[in-house]
């Protein structure tokens, strides 16, 4: 039995690593196509690009862990079923329940990896990605604002600085003309300024100090002195395709996610954001536990598809996960819209698939699980006989 458990665990682990690597590669390639405008707009080096995708990897791994775990268990038992190893083991007195320790321990380890990503790595990766993009964009903006040149790259704005330090972002003799408002035109003059980035809002800040603003409206001019005046610019206005927006719940650290006082304030000012935070809290538990749920769910199904090819088995497993994921995404969408409480919307798929898996496990152990491939073959044989007789 110990040898059987070791062999099962080793096969699970091999398939898991291969599946997770391939899926992560495909997802990152797809993400690269989505971010191509940003990568080209910021003129990132190969190292910077790899570093950014490294920061994104934990977020995708949290989603990949359940499907890779499910694929590992499903394909292992499918191969054993196709090679008649399950029949031989049962003939030798080994029941299906006696084979479960290895896949269950393996799924618990995958779930532990999911919790590690959920609690620590996801927030670290997403916050590092945002900080790196803002840092690169801020440095690039300092290059865009060239000293002694009137910059007109931003629509309805003219920016000028006599001196610009590309390292610190400090500027001297700054002028900004803002025509973004249709009703008035503002011109700001300041002896000093600075270019910086706002982490929370994902914007570039053109900060001017100890200057004056001249506002022209309806033919009248208003002059006002200021100690500090910040012109906030979206990154997309400077670099096309680069827009990371405000900090989202998926970027929150564990402590910030469970800041109930902040959520109470958001419930009054921004109820949709408060609901998104609540949904995100449930997601941090649902995805890791899905490893165990899907492992139990697919074992009896693998015994039903005896004789199925491995390639077809992969497609079958992906279809099963897509079904689970569709239910989960529906629950997330209803939870964020407020039509359904997240406790029901996000946990019902896990409960449903766990119940189906336990019931299927009982049927499989009693040899009552329907043989899908045999039923399909018998149906095709009967159809051919009818065609021949006709």
C-alpha cells in the first residue's frame, strides 16, 4: 500500500507541475498580447517585461492551482482505469477508498499552496506590479517633459519646465496651461515643481509649489496664489495603452482586506466597492479549497471514462473545470452586483461539486458508476446494426 501511495503521489506531482507550467505560460502569453500597448508605450526592456510578468504570476497561479490539481488526479486515475490497473487492484482486494490517501494528501498540499498565494503572494505580486509600472511611467514622464521645450503631447494641455532632473523629477520655472475644461482656461506658473506618481489612483502628479494660477472665464481673469497645486494626469494620457486605474480589491493585502471600519465607510460612499471587497475575501478561501473539492469530484468520473485517450481526457477535464468556473463566476458577478450574498454565490459551486463527488465516489466503489465509454460504444454498435439492416 505504501508503494501504491508513493507511485500515485509521484504521478500526481509530475502531472501537476507540467500542467501548471503550461497553463501559466499560455496565460502569460495571452496577457502579453493584452498588454502589448503598455509594453510598447513604456519601451520596456526584456528584463523589465519578465519582472512584470513575474509579479503577475501569483495571481494567475491562484486560479491555475485548482485546475492543475484536478488534471493531475483525473489523468492519473484515467490512465489507471484505461490500463486496467484499477481492475487489477480491486481484484487484489484494494478498494477505491484505500487509494484515496495519496490524491487527498496531494490536494491538501495544493490547497496549502493556494492559501500561501492567497494570503501573501497575490497582494505582494499585484502591488509590486503596480509600483513597478508607476515607477517606470514616472521616470519615462520625466524624459517626456524635456527641459526648455513646450510639451503638447497631452490633449488640451501645454507643459513647460526650464530645468528637469530626470532622476529625482524636480523641475524649475514651471508653466502649465490647462484647457481641459470647456468653460475656462487655467495657466499655472511656479518657480519649482516635481513629477511623481500616486500609487492609489494610478496617476502621474505634476506638482507645482509656491506659484500662481491665472483663470480665464467669460472674458474675466482671476489670479490666485498657491503653496502647492497638483495637476493629476492619467498614465494613459502620457503613454497610450498604459492605464492601471485605482487599486482594486485583488491587490489588497490580507490586513487591508479585513479592515471592517474602512468597509463600513465604503458601504455608505461606494457600496459597489464594499461588495467587491466582501467577494474578494470569499475568493481568497474558495480557490484554495477548490483543489480538494475538484480532486474528490473527478476521481469517480475518471473511472467512468475507461478507455478514453489522454488527449481527450485533458479536454474532458478542462470542460469540467469550465463548468465549475462558470458557476463560480456567476456567483461572483451576482455577489458584486448585490443580487446574491457572496456566501451563497461563491460557496454553492464548491458545495455542489463536493456533494456530487462524494456521491460518485460511493457509486464507483460499489461498481455502480455508469461506464460512459461503454455506453457510447454500445450505442454506436446498435446504430450501425440498424443502418446495416435498413
